[in-house]
């Protein structure tokens, strides 16, 4: 009986210490938050927070949503982007191909509602890769629609809580890039940003729409000679 009392007392002390530590962390406003390790070709799950439970049914559902995001009408693409932001429907660690597809939708979709939903989907999925963070940050600075810029700004605050200082160098480079691309970045008209990652390096370019060839005017028929 004494041993049972002793174990119970130790458990209560441990719980009290843990709760005090949580309160202290809240009072110190993130002093105990630790920056993630440098992005040196990290594994997917090292840069995506949360719990991961992969099933064949979820992966199949994710593939259907990704097809809908890429090929559906505007309303279907909005719905797909919103569902891709929830672990109930998709998990970027189970289907890592969804991250570049969401980034492409954020940068290039002609419907601004899709771009806004894609920014929130990356934030809700806790995708903190440098490629995703750069895409959201550029959207907050350079997207021509103010509601996409506002949504990207808010999504970035949610995504980088206690970790924003870890991306200072990336944001400094992105500020310069945003000024350069702003005059040319018109996703509604088909001119969008392409961001590619090679290990720790990020390559960015503007994809302009293909020029439409106008048919040459037909020559007037010449009168037949007599």
C-alpha cells in the first residue's frame, strides 16, 4: 500500500512540474522553442510536423484530390485545396507529391480563391520546407490579389510560430526577389513563378504564357490576266 501511495505521489509531482513548465513557456513567449536543424536534404517527415498515419485508402483519396486540384473547374479546385489541408483526407508524408502540387497551385492557379486555399493547406499541414515557406512568403508579398496576400501572411504566422527567426536569410532573399518578379507575376493571365529545389538551393524563374500566334492575312486574289 505504501508503494502505491509513493508511485501516486511521484506521478502527481511529475504532472505538476510539466504543467508549470508549459505555463513558463507561455509566459516567456516561446523562449524554449528550438529552431529546426539546417535544411540539408532532410527527409520529408523531418520538416513536416504533426502525427502521420498512412493508409492505402487515404493515399487513394489524396490522389483523387490532387487530380481534382490540377484538372477540375475553379470550384472543384477550391474544394480540393481545402480538403488537402486536413490530415483526415491527406498527409504530405504519406503522399509527398502533394507538396509541390500545392505549391504550384499557390503560385500559378488562375483562380485567386485556389491560391488562397493552397496557402492555408500548406500551413494546416505544417509543411515547413524552405520551398513551401518561400512560396507562401512570395505570395504574401507579390500576389496581385490582396486577399491572397492577406491569407498567405496569416498562414505564414500560423506555420512559423516559434520558428520565424530561423528563416531570416530566406526572407531577406525573398524580399529582393519579390521586387524583381512583381511587375511580371500575373498568375490569372498565366504568368506565374516556378520554384525548384536542389537540396539546400532554391531556383526561381518566371513562366510566361506562350504567345498566341495570329494568322497572317490572306492575300487579295489577283485578277486573271487576259
